[in-house]
């Protein structure tokens, strides 16, 4: 499955799920999973953990947005907090005055 996903790099979970479903449909050497199988239990645990991580990340982003709206609303509108760069920027410069002092050149760098 991983080789098929590597060959068809789509980058998102929906594309990966499509490839896995297609490989399961085409290949006959893949066995069925029953609800009590150890692999099925492990998969359920892993998907549950993934959901927990996604929900935690969403809560963190929403808290950060709420905080930015109170302190610097224009910056909240300008940043896409789901990308890596803006949270890194905010860990270095926490206040509007720090951002202004840093200047555009340093911010872009």
C-alpha cells in the first residue's frame, strides 16, 4: 500500500484513501480484516489517536485566533494559522510593537 501511495503522491488523506481502496479492490493477496483481529484493533487505536491529534491542533489554532483578535485583529486576518510559518513568526514576535520594530525585511527573512 505504501509503495502505491508513494508512486501516486497526492499529498492529502482523501487521495491516499482512494489509492488504498483501489489497491484493495484490485489486488487479491490482501486478506480481510475481522472486527476482533489484532490488526483491526491496532488500526482503530491509531485512527483514534490521529483524530485526537487533529482535534487538539484545531483547538490550538482556534485559541490562537481568539487571542490574536483581541490583541492584533489585522494580523489575525492577514495570517493563515494552519500553515507552519505564522505560528513560528508569532513565537518570535508576540506583540504588535515587536512586529513593527522587526520591520518587513526581517519578517520576510
